[in-house]
C-alpha cells in the first residue's frame, strides 16, 4: 500500500479500508478448513471446507471488509467433518452444501410486535476502493434478468415478477463482481452494494493461505457480506446463497458453492476461506481467468430482516397478524379467509349490533378484518381468541388447521342463519360427491350423495394433484369374501368408488402430510415431494360436466415447516390473481416470486443436495376461474355497513384514549386514601392489609403542590378545611408495622416525591378525622413533639384484636396516664388494671412492664404509627385457649396459610385456612371438616410433592407430628398446599380396605364420572362391583347389573372376569386412577350398567366396542361404548341400534359414517353387508390388536375428561 492510500484510509472515518492486515492473514493460515483438492465440484476439483465468517463481525463500521485494526472472526470446523461432507458430494456428483451456520427453524418462535421494533433506516454506504495494488474492480448487478426467460438461480422467472425483482425490497437477486489483475491481488476487496430486502449486500474476496490443509497452498477467500456498515446489534437476516466463480465461456456452468446463514452484526459475512485453490483459478485450461480478470457472482435469497423496521404496508400494501405464542397456524388461515373477498364482505354484513364485545366471535372477526384492511401496522388477535373463550394456554397450543377451519366456518354459518346471508358459506365452499357401489353382473347400483367443505388428498407415493385425485376416485372391487350383498340379487361382485358431482367456487385441498403411523402409534409428517400447478382442471373427476369448466386458479399456499412435534406456519397468497405473490409470516408481509410460493414448497429432496425439505405445502386454496372476479372482487369501505364502521371506530377511539392514558401515566400519581373505618374491621396485629384495603384512589398530577392536594381531598370527601389531617403511610420493611409521616399542607413540596418506580407511582394516605362524637381534631395543631399512636384491645374470649382508635401523645406521657385514657376508649371502669404491649413485629408484641415510665423510655419503636395493644390484667374467665395477648401473639407467630385442594376436582382452586404450625392431625381434620361441612373422620389427606403440584403419599390418620412436620419440604415463599379427598367410610376402616379408583359411565353414555370404591383387600372383581352398587343410584328401568371394562386411549376392551382377585389387577401408577398394563399401555377401569338386551347374550351374539373419531384414527375422541352385534345381521340394523343407544336425531345421524377400525379405516358405505363376528375377536390384553367399529363425525363436544391428558382439540366456546 502506498502512503497516499494509507492516508486516505486513515482519514476517512466513515469508510474502512478493504486491505487485509497482516495479523488477519496470519490467523487465516491456521484455519483447519479441510483437505486439499481432488473433490468433484461443478467444473474443477475444489479444496473441501465448510463456510465461515470472513470478516471481523462488524464491531465497527465496515468490519466485514477486514479493515485495519480488525481481528478475524472465523467459524472453525474439523478437517474430518469437511472430508465426510466432501465424500458424500463426490459420490453423488453433486455440489456439497455446507451446513455450518444452517439456521434451523425456531419451533418456539416468539414474534416481536413490529410496532415496537427499531425503525432506524439503513443508510446505504458510500463504498470506495482503496486498493492500490490492483485496478479498481467492477461490479455488475441484476435482478435476475429482464426478459420473459430471465434466469434466477438457474430457473425461469415469470414476467409478473420482473418489477418486483428490480425493487430493493425484493427477496432475491443475482449480482457480479469483476476482479482485474487477479494475479497481483494481495488484500481483500469489496464490491459495491446491491440491495435485497432493503439491506446492502456485497461480495468480499481475499487471498488466503491454508497451511493446515492436507495440501497446503494459497486459495481464494470468497464471502457474502450483509449490512456490513451497520453499527446496530439487534438486527438479523436469514438467507441462502450461491457463490459462483464464473467461466470465461458463459455457456459453461460456473463453479458453485452454497451457503445458508443468519446474518447479524457479529456474523455479517459468511462464505469460504478457500473457495478454490489459487493455482486452479490461474490455470487458463480451467477457463476461469481471462486478461488476468475473474468474475465472482452471488445469487442470494433472503427473508425479511428482523430487528429492523419493515414496513409491510409500504412494501406490499398489506399488513400481518401478531403471533400470540403459537397462533401462526391461525394467522395463516385468517389471512387466507381475509383475501377470500366475497367471504370478507359477508363477514362485514353479519348482524352484530347487540353482540357482546368480549364474547362475539363474529364481531371480533369483523374487527380483525377491518384492521387488516385499514391499519398500517400488524394487527393483534387477542380479542379474537378471547371471543373464542380461549385462555392464554390455548394460545400457546398449536392446533390442526383443517379442524380449526371447519369449526370457524361452522360458527360463521350458524351466525348467518336466519339472515339474508344464510347460505353464503355453503355457496362458497360446499361441494358434493357421490359414493356408489355398482354391481358388475346385475343391474344394481347403490348411491349416496355427500357434501364437503374441503378435500383431503393422499400424497404418499403420489407425484401431483392429478394423481391424488385419481387415487381419491379410484374404484375398489368387492369380490370373493368381500362381495356386495345386493338384496334380492344376493352376493355380487361389485365396484365401489367415489365421483364428484359439484366442485365449489373456493376449493380447499388439505394435503395429508400428517398421517397416523400404526407402528409408532403416533402421527408422523411426510415430507415427500408433491407438485401442484398454478392452474388445474378437475373436469375428469366429475360424474358429468358442470355448467362451467372446473378450472381452478391457485390463490393461496399454506406451508408448514417442521415435523409432527411442532413447527411454524406461513402462507403465500396471490391476493388479486395478478401473479404478484406475497408471503405472510405472522406480522411480516413481503413480496415473493412465483417460484418461492409454489415450486419451493413442493417438499421432497433437494435435487442436488440430498437434503429433505421439512418446509412444504400442507393446504392449497384454489378459486374457480369462472367466478374468480366475483370471489376476489375488491372490498371497499362502502362494503362495510355504516353502523359497524361507527362501532369499530368508536372502539378504536376508546383504545387510543387508553393508550394516551397509559402514556401519560408517568405524569400522574395515584393517592390511595385510607380511612380508620377499614382499620376497625381488620383483625390482624397490623393496621391494615395493603393488598385488600378498601382505598379511595385519587389521580393527581405529580406537579401539584401538597396544599392543593389537601383541598382536592377535602372536596372529594366533603370535609371542611381544618377538620382533617393527612399522613403518608410508609411501606413497612422486615415484618415491621407501617410508619406514618405527617403531610404539612403549607409545604411547597409537590406530589412528585411520591412518583417513583419503586412505589409504582402511587402513595397511601391516611385521612385522620375527629374522634367519634367530636367535630374537631385534637389537638387542632400538631407540634413536632406530638406522636401518632394507634390502639387495639385484645379480647381473650373471642380471640380478637379490636381497634380502639388513634391519638396524638407527647413522648413525656407516662404509661399510667396512657392506660387511664385507654380505659375510656374501651369503655372499661376507670380503675381497671391493664397490661400494655408494644407491637414491635407483626407477629410479636413486647410487654410494657413499668407503668411509671414515659413513652419515650418504655417504647422501643416510638414514632408515628406505633401500635399499642392492651388487655385487662385479669382475664374474665379460666380455661381460655389464649388467655393473654402474649399467648395470642405466640400462636400468631406460628400461624401459616395452607391451601387445601380436592383431589377429585380437576384444577381445583381450593380454599385457604389460617392454621397453627403446631396443629395436630385431628385439629387439621376438624378445621377442614368445619370448612367443607364433612365429618372430619371421613377425610383423607395427601402430602404435596415438593417437585410438582400433584398429590403425594396419603397422610396416615395416626400421624403424630404437627402441621409443620407435614409441610417440612415447603419453601418459605411458596404456597403451602395439602390435598384431601372425601371418604364414604371412616378413615379408621381404610386400613383393611383397598382404595380403587375407576370411571363410572352414566346410562346416557354421555358422561363419565370418577368412583372411589373401598373393597376388601383380599376381594375379587365381584366384590368391587358390589361396592359400586352401594354408591350408584339406579334408575327405575335399570337392570342393576354392572360390568367392568378397560379403557386405553379411548379404545374399549372387556374387563377381567368377576372372580379375578383385585391384587391381580394392574399396579397403580403415580396417578392412582390410571393403571399400566404389562405391555406398557395406559389403562383405566370403567364400570357401567348392563343394558337389558345385553344381560343374556346368545351364542351368535357378542359385545363389539365402538369408538368415535374424526378424519383419522389418531383423532379419536368422546366416550367409547359396547354395542350388541348379531352374527349375519346387516350393518344397517346394527347402526339403527347405535342411533337409538346414543339418542341422536335423524338429521344429525346422516352425518355419521360407520367404519371398521384396524390399523386403518374401512368405511362401510354399503350397510346391507352382513356382519361376521369373527373379525371382532382378538387379544383382550392388547386393545391395539383388536378390531373395532368406529363412528366418524364432527367432534362438537370437545370437553376433555381429566384422564385424557394428551387429547386436545379445538373449540370455540362462545
């Protein structure tokens, strides 16, 4: 470097030198980046290595350029790792994708609200080349081409994307950088910036020496830098890129390496320290250099940056939805419904004038849609989920999108009934299909028409939508043992299949990526490649052509990234059907190309890298071409009813006022005014409880002077000036009583003294009023000697501390003088002997022994707020529990609050008792018995586990310790808990009994409740059922016969025989009502009444278990039951008995489908088939090996029993 260049680099503070410091080159020599050449790349052999950071991490402006004074920050990887990756690439003949820096999807993504993010604009840097060693490099940048066949990353780009690709907010771009006099390159060089996602991107190149490689030598360092000039440390941007070394002959493919990285200030460049061996580049035979010039090229594809203000409305015209924790699935679907413009218009017109703001789903959806249409910032959905009846936990639960869509549309359809909008939902989304069975040898066909709102397409082993639809309507031949019973025609060979008779205007296709795996007994995700076109024709799948062609245009692609355990959801939408796609990722909306929206979401493996894509489409929305303009017609302000606009605008004005109020909160102080009335009802040793006191709060500006505050308080309480005094109540510390400080109204101080974060801008004020029966304060004026004292009288009979007012006393007052005054306050005889105490701690009172001492001498904590407790020296009677104040305070010191929780009530909030830590078992039982009105000897207690909020071991009724011993593991600051349950027997009898918890199925088959039975320990199942008969209330028509069965994951099996000893039943698990079988399945026992037609089963009859499910076997719900089945009867006859047993209406029953459940689902579309009972006999010990009957229908009652821990479905409660 010459002196002129060095001076220029030093003097320009805004631009960093692009020279490589010797220290940096020295560090680069020690990078263990992999071995020598020999690897097969695209073009020539390469030096194998992982990508790494090439710059200093951007700790100063331009740090990525490796300027003077910067230290190299490099990602180190082992040579072995590089070799392994290289060998894999060599085998396949494909380029090796470096995985260093691969940013895995954040499954627990917490989205920051965009309106709270940093909105600093990025100032494009003025880059200069300061290298004197070579001629100034040139850069050529493009947006991927400008013609119809423009190339972006080797793929054709649609004309609709061209304008977007030339915009600085585009998601991807290709730009080049020529380096002349390459052989003389000794320092790093930076290209001019090129803008993607509003961030500057540059190519960084430098010579690097790798002495630790298998074949040491000089190489070319090639890095991509992002936002290198920024000094902000809270931004990041995830991107993938191809780093290319171009051939001189442009018809020959370049040498390519790929990176994927999340760029940030600490790692603002990423690439390869030895992209290619220097000699291989210099060899003219390899075709990389001409006239001592090489050309580097980058194709980058970036996500919108985080931590930097991204104006979605400005860049796209649309705004996103805020994520509440795990509501990205809901956000994706809401955006899809929002851009179904015909539906949005209907939503606006729903009648919500009389709806509750908090509980109306329709009104909340109207608000969300209106905000999406009119706001400039991301829209919140908390009010919407609150209207669903969801709590905070529901918002952190990811749900099935298809189920959520069905429930929401059902809710909207019900809201529209009886209005002019009725039928809107079916008109938009409802299609029809025909299930048929056609005999091949006789003229007989069975047909049934069904409606659908969405279609589930199997993708496993299917290439595209057409193949999936062909599979959907594929026929099944019923032959041999599975022939069709055609009535008078007998058993016939038949063809069974499905045809579509009508496709809806808006077609929702759910790709079945999540399917049940019987081997793992879990739902798994299939990431197979599945292609879908921007336009499809479904005429071949119709029974007969409709009035208009069934040609559909792709409107939205909902994408899931992750696996069956969790992930993230986004949606790509073409809002106006103009080819301009947008990506909606919660609160961030950005433009994207057609390729990003469609081809890149096919799933499957990367064509070149053998990596399986976990990010792929799971739901597609198509709009019928013939009605696309009607469905997507622009929604204008005039389409929103005026009364709705007024209501929403009024709500917005109220919210704005509340925001202003919160903003101005720091300018005000809350004065919590306390009267002595509350002190009279407070029965503790202190004067009041700050958390429950009945304050009257006044909000005043903190600039207000105390004199004005006094006037305002007088007006508020209608008290004349001079008839009250104000005292500031200080916050107590270390269990000490409250201290008071007189507020001088003549003081020039302002309320700002009370405005501190520690006090939360609030202050407690004691309003001193004249004593009862008097009209003026005594004394009228306060002096510095006067001390405010408070008094309480102890009543040993009622064990109470009665408030006896307050007064101002001088320190020279003697204890005897004070005692005479206290007799008057308590209405005692004047000569009553008193014992006085000073409250020095809220749990401790110190006796005052010398009656002739002054208060100054006798009191340890004399000051404003000192509490004096007094009592009669001689108690009125004997045998009192706490005859003296001392004894009372001793008990008070041992007192603790204990929360008692009923183990039989799910999520019981319990009740709190104030008990002594020295309480015995009997005392605890009596206290709880009084509280719940139960015999104390019919209560059993359980210790609380010290590591969880679950009941632990039962507490023996002969326990000789105290309450302190029971709660010995409870931490001081935690809530102390004890669990209990009510018994039906005396606890003394429990020792000879076996406690058995089970379920009892009510005769209506709609409710299960828990039973706790106490059979003898050496009893049998028969004895258990006898115990059950004692507690079950049988109806008049009941058979009064009971049976026991086993439940496992909503699957029902016959229970053990009546003569089975109870000790042979499965051992208890930690949850006493759940048993575990020898094969590891969780089992619950259930007792139920035997129906009249099931009492005596014939040889050709058996009980068949039936379960409820929706969609697939993994979505089992509800209460399973037994149905009596007869050999060779038809399924129609059996289904009719089910209908009567379940008491389901005819209209509702039409939506039920009967199926045979094994490892898969076989629907019984022809209900005239006869039943073969042999197929339902199986291994009783393994319910998963048995065959069941299943009823498929919508789960309308999603209430979960306390035992179905893993079952969680969607419900909109309101």
